[in-house]
C-alpha cells in the first residue's frame, strides 16, 4: 500500500532527471582545480625543508601517513600515539585523524582544506559533468530499500548529500521553481505527543530549541547560557 504505488513515481523522477547549469558546473570545476593547485603549492612550500613535490603525493594516504609520522629528515615526526593502522599496516589519515593533529603543525590545516576541495571535485563536479545527458539533465536512481530506517537513498550519482558549494548548479526548468519542505524535528514532535512529556510539549509550543533545552537540563544551566 505504500512502497509499490511509490515505485512508478520514483521511476518517473529518475527518467525526468534534474537540470544542471552546465556553464556554472564547469566554472565550479575550474575554480576547484585552481584552488587546489594553489593549496598544493602552499603545502609544499610549508614542508619544503622536509619533502619535495616529487616525493610526496598528497592524494596517497599511504605516503601522507608515512610523511606525517616518520622522523626527520624523512617526515614531520608527529606523535602517532592513538592513530590506528589499516590492515596493510599503513597509518589512517582520515579527516578525524587530521583534525586531531592540526594544532601540531600549520600544514595540517592546509592538507585538510586540500582534501575537502579534492573530494568536492572528484565526488561532484567532475562526475556531474560526465553524467549529464544532452539536455543537461542528471538522472539518479532512487532506492526504496537502501537504508535501515526506511528513508529513500540515491545513487549513480548520490543527489541527496550535495554540499553547499555545489547546490547552485541545479536549476529549475523555465516556468518552474524549486520549493523545499522540511518537517522540523518531526520525529521528536511525534515523540512528545506519544509520550506526553510535558517539558518537550512546552518546548515545541513555545518554539524553544529542543537540543538547547536538553543541554540546559543535563548541564543544569539556564537556557540563556547554553551556546550553539
């Protein structure tokens, strides 16, 4: 009664696709390339006393891990305590690890920014340019059984987790407009109603942010003293 009637609607959505501003997308791709090239030069300048551009591939987690944790003159000699390794014995250098180390050396912030821009370019800008059809439309596949929670997911490409830097390239057809609907904290509102929790109900009735209220109660602080 729910899933089967939805299937043809999702198929129609897939076949229709979503329009992309090709020029804006190309400009974004070119901009990201220039930004990353500038960052790459800054990174090599920052570590020039230890490594050269022909010795360190910033896109290689293995090389980056070795460089960060090897002792000089082969690396920065950062403290690797608490940093786990892959099954191949290489240091993990994901965002979480780099964030935890960024106060250890100025180059870490630059590498994080480089990684962020590289991901946007490789995950969104470049693939979108290839996936557009002759009408500048992108067609994703919607999965009804892709998540444990029952939400829809999307693949080839994933159009449900678009970073802010990329969203402007999606445009409506002429005479159409985009509109967004958001049930604000719908699950918590249902929870408040079903449980009859007086504090939750009061918070929603008075437009008090439920997370701020929760923090104030846990920390035993006035709600005005709770920061974002």
